[in-house]
C-alpha cells in the first residue's frame, strides 16, 4: 500500500490574481486529459487539483490527450506538466491516489469538482462527498458503442437532485461491476473510446464548469443531463427532480477544526470532545485483525482498512504480502468503552488517520460533530507526500 500525502501547505495568492477559483479534476483519462488542457486555459481558474492513481500506458496514446513521452509517467504528473506549459502561473496540485483515499480536506472549499470517471462506485463516493462539503460538481461520461457523450451538473442545496436521485435498485446492484479502467482489473481490455469522443465530453464539461465557477446558475445545466449522439447528431436534455427517498441522505456537514494534527492528537482527546463517545470516518471501516490469504496466519491490528501499511500487509509467517482484513473484525466506528487506555493514548496517525481527514464524532442522542484534522485547507491549501509512521501492532493475547 502506498501512503497518500497529507502534509498541508498554503497556496499563496498572487498579488495580481483576479481569479481565485479552484477546480478539482478527478480522473485524467479519455475525458480528463482533455479537460486539463482546457481548464489550464481558463481565465476564471487559478488552482487545479488533479486526482488519479494510475500511470499512462502505450495503449492510452490513441484515446487520451497525451504524448509518447508521457507513457509510464503518473497521469497527474504528466497532466500537471501540461497545465504548466499552457499556463506557467497556474497553481497545479497533483495527487496520485484513488479519490476515495484522498483526505477530504484536500478538496474542501474548491469552487467546483469535475468527475471524469467511468466507474460507478467512485462516482457515488464523489456524489456524497460533494453533498457533505457543499461542492457543486459536474459528471461527464462517454459510450463509444453508442457514440454518446453526456454531462450532468449538480448544484448543492436541500431541494437539489443528486446523482442518486436518478438511481434505481438495478443501478445500486451494478456498483460492484468492474470496468476496464479500474485498478482491480489491470489486464482488462481498454474502453477504446476515441480521443474525439472524450474531447467532446470534455468541451461540454468545461463550458458548464465555466458557468458554475462564475456562479452563472441561470444558464448552467443544473438538474439536467445533456446527452449528444455523434452518429445521429441528436441532442437530448433530461430533467431530474429531488427524490425524498434518495438513499444518499442529502447530508450537509458543518465542518469544525479539530485543533490538532494527526501526529499529535490522541484518540482520547477526540473522544473527550463535546458529544464524543464514538469516532468514525465516513465510507471507511477500521479493522482489528488481519489474516494471510496465503497461509492463514492472523495478526491483531487497529487500523483503517484502506490504509494498511506495507509492513502490516506482509505476513510474518510466510513473507507474502497477503494480509487482508478479517470481515468479522470490521468496525464502522471506534467507541471509547471498547478501547483500552493504551489505545486511547495512540495518536490518530497510528490508526491510519491523516491531516485533512474529517472525522465524525458522536454521542447517543446528539448530532454528529464533523472535525477537520490538521490545518484548514478550504480549497487554498493542498496535500503533499510523506510516509505515515509505522503503527504499533497489538500483540496476541
């Protein structure tokens, strides 16, 4: 497992900067690579945050806006270099990680988020993240078999429809479906979407993004999906309404600063906060035990499942990197009564939490308090790489 950056730095504002808008682009593939080139030319944007875990491959040359020299490079690094060539004054923040692994503080406060993903799960994650943080977002996609491009614009508000307002039980069942661009299936066939289709979707997305960052909601395609067929030239606009039974919950968070970093703040300090007897991080689970998929050996830990270190993932008995969480030992939240004094004295970093994470602290009968670990990013500060300290493991009884 690679550790994601969590050091927060301030984004200095230039004296002549008249466009303090920041945009986050998630996915730098068929659509995203074209979006980066266009957004770098925007006069309304001063900061781009790029998120993608992958590197470019030779097969991407025909469908993505890259050069042969980009093959083998992390996508976010190649795109950051492209954006700087276009606009040297642009502040570009490359984050080479899955969007689900990025601390929410890294994107909190951005003016808009642009989703250039083809996988349902990450798009649903972005939908709920943008709701909680109040970020308007735009989702674009292509269907090369049907020669279709589409763009959806989501404005945040209690009466605004979201991605999940249009989802059916069949859509939720398909969340487990894998796509060729997923890291879980690196040997799958490419999507084969032509660069022209991705560029068309990117153009529609950037047109809408320009409206969103400028606050031109009267002309933006909010509450609508715009679809265009390049084969028939048919253009369809579909309207959506807010569903009262939407499973997303349409939850908005009022985020407060925790007042300390993940390396210096202990679990006890968080759980002693007002309304705090349990702590969780939305969409992620902790684990208390690992099992080796190769030899069956077990090990006790206390760590976020998605942030196991390389040392934790390697089995001490057989030496293979096959340690995985035990399903029966999964915890959605940590609660004070179940933790020993030793655990309560651990810094948050030891259980996998990082600066920029937002933890939800709750007490029975009270609403959750949402606390930002570390400095407040608010769209003006960004994440940088460093390694998490090796966590202490819990010995077997």
